[in-house]
């Protein structure tokens, strides 16, 4: 099984290993921030879809930002 994984994923591992850590950090940060930005641009009707009321605590945009923030800080500071 180990040989099969090395044969199939060896080139991917070598390619990703060649990326400098600074560039990889910014790519990971972008992968966290871009969905939050796209979600922030979503229509209000879609954000509250299925919610019984329009209270701020049910705002999907707020929760996406709050959940993503610790991960973004870790990737930025690590």
C-alpha cells in the first residue's frame, strides 16, 4: 500500500514541497479569506434562508467570519 501511495502521490508531494513556506502561508490564508468575502457579498434572503427570524445571531456571514478568524490568525502568525 505504501508503494502505491508513493507512486500516485509522489509527484504531487514533490511539487508541493518545492513551494516556499511563505508563499504557501499566503495561499492558505487566501483559501480561508476568499470564501468569507464571497459569502459577505451574498444576498440577505439567502443568508437567512430557513431562519425563523432575522436576528443578527443567525447571520451566516458573521459566523463564517468568526469561525475562520482563528484559523487565519494561526496561518498568519505560524
